[in-house]
């Protein structure tokens, strides 16, 4: 009536028009309800997502804490935990062999019945290094099963000497025996360093002193003992060292793998040396991995002091000499180099090694498998590595055997030192070295203290720059020290 437009529907509007209006109102209301519902659902979805993320974060943290805790356990504790979990899952003692990949041991060790199998696992579980023990047994089974047979072309000293003269890619593996005449006492001799460790520290297994887990828990015993391991400046390389150097000078030495940590190979000037078990030339912090020179650490060790890391500055992180401890891994690059060198060499000479520390101990076997026609010679005071057969055994004092070979070939050994100035100062008839074990110095040594040592900005790398798989069950001497 007023003539103004209105949105209100007139009362007398047709039914179909009112229906459309009502549908529109209902639709708008429904949309609002749906929008509100979607908003609420989104809020709830976000809430559930956040809760799920929080739960995952807590679980991940728990796993990280668990992994960290597991990594800090000793090898023995880790093995016991593994056995417990496997048995709780329903595995029998016999099935444990399959779970760990050691089925071959059942036949090889004649474990015919369940009682013998149970006793086997009891013995393994009591060992401080059960995994290393099992790996060592498996490797022994492999070596025995595929033991190398002597080549028919070598039947005399002259045959062996002529092969040495003709070889172009000689691979030498050296152990503690080449340094005994220099005055370095090995670990395994009666009254030697292992016997001293057992008596001094009352350890069931003297190898514990050189295991990385034991070192981290209690470093004092090692650093108290370590002063006897450091090479002294008065040591003179032996004729065996000089023979290896001579092979290099004659362009016949492809590579020299040494298990020794006495650095005499460096003093002698032997090239192409792989330090299988590291050296004392440098030391690395067990925590931050900063490096310092070996001399700075040796000075503190001689003062009965644990060399603490100034970078960490936490009164517990210390510098460990860069020798390989039991329980430390050798890098994959080292393993690959061993394989490559074994395939490339045309003669293997093992000198003064018991061949009990892996992976170096597996080199003769590996060459026998990959290059069965390559001759293998052993210079040693006793036959080792049976039933593996070497083609010739130069038995007796190493230096005497080396001199016989050099004389037969009409060669001349080079001087002991790479530094000519040191050769000039050598006495004409050096006194015979004393091999008396230095037990008194251990028994009277004062307890170790702690001293902080700053890291060097440009550390001097260890000779050969080849870092030193697992240390295996037969440990090494100070000059035959390994993992591995």
C-alpha cells in the first residue's frame, strides 16, 4: 500500500512461490549447520593430528633413548639381551644358531644333542666378547673347510729365493716378530705384557684393558699401563724392517700391511705401508673427535696423567691414542683395499705374525681363494695358521733368515733409518736389546691423574693415512694390536 518494495512474501502469495522461499531458508540453514560441522570436524582432526604427532615424538625419543642406551652397553650385555629376547619369542637353543647365522658351527663343533648346544651357549654368554668369539669360530671353520694346499713348484730354499727375486707385486704382512730384536716385548710371551696386565689389574681376561668399552668405563688402568706401549726414540729398525724397505727400493713391494703400532716402519722409511691397527702418531677425543699430536699425549701419560679434552671441557672426555682397540670397527674402505690387494699381488710374504688377529689374519686364506697360484711364504719362529699350507717356511730367528735370503740374492740391506743423520750416530756394534719385562715399572707406578689438553687446529695425520671390522677373539700384542 505504501508503494515501497518489500522482501516479505505477501500472505496471499501462491503456494509454489512460498515453497521455493521455504526451500531457500532450509538450504541456507543446512549450509550453515554443515559449515559449522566441518569447522568442528577440522578442529577435532587437527587436535587428533597434534596428539598423534606428540605420541610419535615421544615414541621416537623413547627409541632414541633406547638405541643410545643399547649402544652404550658392553658387547656381553648386548648379547645377553639379544639371547633373552630371542628365547622369549619362542626360539630354542638350536634355533639361535640360525638366528645369528652360525648354523655351520653345529656340525663343525659336533654339537650333536641339545645338552651340548645348551653348554655351548653358556660358554659363549660367559665370554666378555661373545660376538667376536662366534665370528672367530665361523672364520676358522671357513679356513679349515677350504684350507690351501702347497704349490708343487716350490720345493727348496733356492726355489723360494728365486721367486722373491722375480716377483713384481709383493704383499708383505708383518707382525710383532719383526720388532722383537729391537727390544719390544710382545704380549703373549710368558711373563710378557698380558701376564703383567692380569697380575696387576686382576682381570679374568687381560684383553679387557684394550677393549673400547672397558676404556670408556674405566680409562685409568689403560693410561697407567700405556707408557710401556709408546715407542721410544732409541729404538732401531731391525734387519726385517730393512728387508721390507729394500723390496720397496727395488720396486718390488706393492704394499706392506703391518699390525704393529711401534712406528718403526716410518723410521725405517718403508713406503706403501698400511697401518692396520693405527699408530701412536695422533690421538682423538672419544667424544668430540678433535685430534692432537701423539707426542703431547705421551708427555701427559708419562706423567701418569689422563689427557683430557679441552674442547669438551667436561672433566671426562679424553684423548685416546689412534690405535685400534678391540670392539672398534675397521672402515669399509680398508676391507675393500684388502680384497683389491689380494687379487693384485703376485707373492705373499708373512713376517713375524701369529696370524690370529682378523681381518689381517684372513689375508693368506683370501689370497688362496682369489689367487690360488700366488706363492705364499712364512718367516717365523714357529709354524702358524694350520691347516693352511705355506709354500715355504723360513723357520727360525727372523733377522737371521732375512740375512740368508739377502746373501743368497747378493743384495745389500739399506741402513736402518730413513734419516741419514740418525744412521751416522749408530754405534758400530749396538748392544743386544733387553727383553726383560718391565713389571717393576707397572707395580710402582703412581695412580693416574687428569690433565686437560687443547686440540690442535691442524693435527698431524697418522702415517699412511689408512684408518684401522671388528676386532676378533684373538687379540694382539702391542705390536700386533687390533680389532679388530
